[in-house]
């Protein structure tokens, strides 16, 4: 870039020498901070779609600013415009010519390419550039401090395109662009935004910046050979329609294609409408973006003036107003407000020689005559601080030097007009409402809130295009297939015919035949035919670009999905354990096998405990549970054991006893049924035994484990289950499996083999001495592998679903995998013995019931004892002071006493109490009567009657 700038400086100095123009023309040395005139410049391509509109809008803005005394307070703007004539070279020369004329700022350049060069000169001479059309994202770099972008950054336009692609579910796109700073940097920004959406640019198609019809044709022809049908066209206004014309000749505007044009197309539609019939035909169904400018009275007033402005400028000619015209108009007002702030801060218009240019000693260049604007830093700082309402809405810059609230209209070209199908903003994403109406709402960019109206795509269809086809480039799909040495029902390779057959191959071919497009392919063997190929290495070949797909017995695992995308599984298969089994003969003690020893012990103890509890609860009330001690013990044991057969004869009369018995009989029913079922199974079905019970038992045994060489099983066992590699033995064939299992771990073999169920079912179909033990401990499936983000994986998954639904996949399965020479209907792996852990809940319920019943029983007994055993009775006995032992013996006697006797004794006590109360009452009456007689006798004695005091 530096060499480009120096080259232009040298060329510019030579031009000035020829014209004798090395002077400070236009330099205002007036020390006043408010000069009468301020010189500014503009660089525009007059005849371009953007330039002709911008030229008129800028002049209108100059007139409006100069006619408004409130803006610059009497200072007038004097603008000098130069035509760059669509040339980056001439644009750079014109810019340097303007800078030398004593301007304080330049509106433009219109082109991003010119902006890259001129901004370096502007930086050195400290002259701000205000570009209303240079949208290259890299121009925001701190490398260009004097470049002010007064339009929207292309970074946001590319973000809008990425959201559109994500909205429709397209993951890959082809980018067609002009190969210059504008095109390359814009597409680079698109790639970054697509990456955020897990999308990618599948193919980049750069075009020469110099218009060349043959170059366009060659580029588009290469694009047509690619699989992606989502095309983003990022170019210039005068270039885009020519590209579409060539695309029509190559039949690339038909059904199945999606074209998204950046805002160059909306500018053409807004400026040159109505388009010619051929141009309209070329843009039917295209999507394009337009910088969104909110509706306002200021905007409506200017648009109503536009026709008059055009006629005044061009006479009978007419053209429309595009968004860049609005930004060009606002650019003048931004500069005017910045100059006003600049003057308010004491700034003046003055220039000085550039010290860097004076260091160049070549006297022939006279570069030391170029002047630097002394107030450049202050002016550009004032520009960044501008805040106003313009034709394009609210004008204000954020911390990244971008205009706030970037937004775009999304347009679908239909018929002779166009439809706005939605909007995009960095605040709300895609929406059907104008962005300004959503600013007051909470941001919501969830997928459910992103909406667009119906689109009419190329080919006049509303059906969303798939977005890709199999590339028509004459190349076949390179399909890697593992070359197996056994299990040929799945894959079998013939050296003589160089062809494959088997279940996996038939499933693949049938799925390909269901695709809505032709897919030429070539099956390529992978492996030496002597050892099993490593499937992980085969899948990695896809990422390395060796294969375009992998077909075969490929399990879908997490590690493999990092290198490829898989279809949905076409066969289910997980890891299982296969071990050698022995036939177990019946014996005299087989009836004990259903229960484990612990289960027998707990069950027997429960019978005794429950019998004891029932005896305690019934002993006081039930004569059948009373009698001599020996009889009571026998009754208790007989009662508890007879409940096993529900043959107990003793009746229970107490409520608590009946409750405990009901719970116990329910538990006995379950245990009895389980025992009967287990014993029946053991005696009627031939039993197969193996010391290996499942994967956990196998790992704990620390015995050698076999696996199929090349399978993912070794990684799973070692990395997930932490089985040491020293215990893992690779085996290459079915015969090696059988031999290693027969030898066993003590004779150099293995305790068991861990492999996928699909293989093991074939292995066991002809080998009855082996069987699957335990449960399947992983859930995997086999799928076809394709490169990551390949749409072919999605279409193949859909085809496999159709095969499954119409029954073809099952027919293919039956064709290759139905052989079953060994029937296992009359054999069964050893039935697991019933353990205590399966019934401990029942025993817990029974125990709780017994404990609660006993607590309630003794609580009632204590209450009854306290009521019937009085203190008077306590005093009766050989000793007046009762001890604790006597209390306890009395209580035990009370507990053992029958309930009827207690009630009789209670009634007798009540009767005695009543009789004692009657005797006491009669005695009291007699005593009272005798006392009364004595009193009467004393009153009628002689001494008393004479009133004397004679003592008797």
C-alpha cells in the first residue's frame, strides 16, 4: 500500500509540474475562526448508477446548508467535484488534485478501491474523507483514521445474508465476486458471518475487475459444475446485470438455483426503473438487499423534490433516488455540523508544509510544496461526535466507527416490480416488521422469531429449493469400502470382477437409486484382504480428501463424527459379550437352586418371627394359642410353616393379629409364585452355564478379552471402561473367535469376546456352544459416512427412511442375514437365582407391620394393667413393700392371663367395692343415731333442769 501511495504522489507531482500548479491555491490564511467560505471537494463517477444520483444529492445538500444560517452561521460551503470515470487510477489522481487545492474535507471517494489508496494520502495530509459509498469492511481499520464512512458497513449486509441462509437451512454457498479490495473483503466478511451460523462458502468464484465477457462465462461455467446452488453475487452496479445475462445463457437462472445479490441490484432497481424486458427477465426470483432508511417527513419532503432536481439538472432525462443518494445528502450535513462544532472549538482554516515530504531530497518532485491541514485532527474528531436526524434516520457513530442501528430491506424481485419480504437489523435479526418499530422491544433473535414472507424463487416456484445438486463435473463419487476377510454376508469383494456385494452394498445401492438426481460413484476397496482394515483410518480418509464417502459396516461413534457426517443408521448394532457355555444337568438338590442361601435363611427366619408375633398377639385372646409351653411352641411353628401352603388351621381373633397375617400371606404369595416359576424354568428348560455373567463381571475377573481387529470396540473398552490393553486380544476371523473361546483364559485363549451384535448373531448362528451373556451395553448403528456438512448425507438419510418404510430394507436384511443353522429355542442361559435384593422391600414391610403391631399391643396391655391392678391389691401379700421384681412378675402374670378371666375379676372387684360401700354407710348411720341419743339424755337430766351447777 505504501508503494502505491508513493507512486501516486510521484505521478501527481509530475502532473503539477507540467501545469505549473505548485502553489497554495485556495489556502485561506484568514485568522478568523468563521471564514466566509470553506472549500471542500468530492470524487464521484458521474455516469455510474450511484454517482449520478449522489452528484445531484450533494449539490442539493450544499444549497440547503448554504441557505440555512443556523448551521454554519453565515459561512458558505464551496464544493469542487471531480469525475473519476469508473477508474481507480483516475480517482486517485483526482483525489490528490483536490487535496492540493486547499480543501478541508473530501466527500468520497465512491469506490472502496480508491478509498484504500487515497485514505493513506489523507492520513498524511490530515484531510478527512467522508465516503457515502465505500462499504468495504476493512476501511474501519485504525489504519485509516481520516476515513469516515457515512454509509452502512458491508459487514452488516453480509450478516444479513448469513441469517437468510441459516433461516432457510442452507449450509453451503458459492460466492461470485469482483476480485478487488471491495469484493474480496466483502466475501471474507461473509465467510466469517457464515461460520458463526455453522455455514460455509463452498466455492469462491472471483471475477476480473476489468469487464471481460469471456472471463465471466468461464467463471460461471465453473460455478455451474459445483454442487451448491446457493449463489451470492457481490459486485458493482455496472457489472451485475452482465453477469446475470451470461448466467441466463448457461441456464443458471432456472428452478433449483437461489441467487442473492448484494445491494447493487436494489440500487439499479431504485435508480433505473423500469428495467428493460431482458433485464427484468434476468432478475426474476432473485433476492437482494437495500439499506433500510426509516420513513420520516424529512425524507418524504426530499423525495417529493427529487423529480424537480433531476429535471433541472438533466432536462428531459430522469432517474430515481437510491439509498446512496440519501447517504450522500446526509454526508454534506454531517460535514456542516462537524465544521460548526470545529469553529465553536476555536478551529480555523490553515495549512502548513508537511515535514515528511520535506525529507524527500529529490528537487524534481517538489513534494515539499504539498500542505497539511492543521485542523484535521480536530475536524475528524468533530465528525465522529455528530448526532443529528437525517434523511437516512438517526445519524450517530458507535465505538467501532459504524453508524448505529444498521438495517436492510430484503427484496424479492417478482414480475415488473419487487416485494419486500422482510427486514434485517443487528438488533432483531429477521423480522416482518420495520426495525425501528422493534427498538423499544426486548431483543429476540431466536429461530422461532426469525420470519420472512413467501418468496417466489427462480423458475416461478414458491417451493424452497434444496440448495444443492450432485456436482456435474464428470467426476465419480469415490466411495471407500472396507475389504473384509470374514462376515462376507455384510461385505464381500471379488478380485476377479473388482466388485462388491453384501447387505451393506445392497442397502447403499438401493438408497442411491431413490435419490432425485443421478450420483455416479465408484466403490474402492480399502485394506489388503489379509487383515481387517482399521475403520477409524478409513473414515479419516474422508477428511483427508482421499474418499468422498465410506460405505460398509461402519459404526457411528463420537470420535468418527468429528471427521465425517453420517446418515441415519440402516442397521442397529451395539456391543455384546459372547462367552463359552456348558450344559448343566439336573441333580437331587435342584429344588434349592431358585433361592440363594441368604434368601433361604431370611425366608426361614421370617416364618419364625411372624409365627412368634402372631402367637404374642393371639395368646391372650385365642384358646388355640394357649396351653402347655410345648404345645404353644409347636402351635407357633406349625402355624408359621403352614402359611407357606395357606393351610393353617388356627383362627386369628385379634385385629392386630389379622392385620399382620394378611400382610404376611401377601408376601408368601409373591415368594411362592417366584419360587415356583424359577424352579419350573430350571427343571423344564435345558440350562447353559457360564462363569461370565456380563461386561461388569468380565472386567472384574481381570481375564483376557477378545475383540475384532479394526473394530471400535478396543477403543471403547480401553478408554471408556478402562480395561488395560494387556488384557485385550485382537482376533481376525470367526475361526479365531471360536478357537480362543474354546481354549479359555487358562490355556492362552480368552474368557469372552466383545463385539457388535450384528457380527455376533452371525457368529452364533452356527456355533451353539457359545452365547451372548448379559445385556447389550452400548447402542450404536451402522451408517454411511460423508464429508462434514455434505448435503448428500441428508438426502441419503431420507432415502434410507423410505427404504425402511416400504419394507425394502427388511427384504435386503432377510436376503443376506437370515441363516440360522443353530436353533436355541430349547436352550437357555442359566437362570439367575432369586436373591434377597429382589424381595427386601417385602420383608421390610412385614417387619414394620410386626413391630407396629407389637408396640400397639403392649401399649394396650400396659393401659389395661394400670386400670385393673390397684394399689390396694399391691399391698396384699406377704410383704407390705413391693419390689420391682414382684411388679414385673405380676405384669407377666397379667399378660399371660386370659382376657376373659381379667374381665371376670374386674366384675368381681366392682361387686365387692359396692358391698363395702353399703356396710360403711350403714355403720355411719348407727354411729350418728347413738350420738343423738346421748345428747338427748344429757339435756333431760335433773341437774340440768334446775339450772344448778351440781357436778355429777
